[in-house]
C-alpha cells in the first residue's frame, strides 16, 4: 500500500486486477481505469494467474510516498 501527493489514474495495459483504496475495491483492465485523489492510500492486486502491466499517471507535481 502507498499513496501519492497528487491525483493519479491507474489502468491495466495487460491483465486484470483490483485497486484497493480504503474499504473500496475497483476492477481494472485495459478498458477501465481508476482515478484517485491525492493522498488516498491504495494498493493494486492482480488476479490469480494474471501478469498485470499498469499505466499510472501522476496528475501534477509532488512526491510519492512508499511507507
């Protein structure tokens, strides 16, 4: 789990998975993306047996934190 100091979009270029943000879970695949506000703790979990390749856009300036 980590967070970004700026808003981010997360999309799967290959594979399928789930973005976990707090108590919410969002499915991602090549046709669906997730947009998260700055400072939202999140993690990405690939589906079993899936090679998940992500495209992550950091929307603005800031530093990412990995506790």
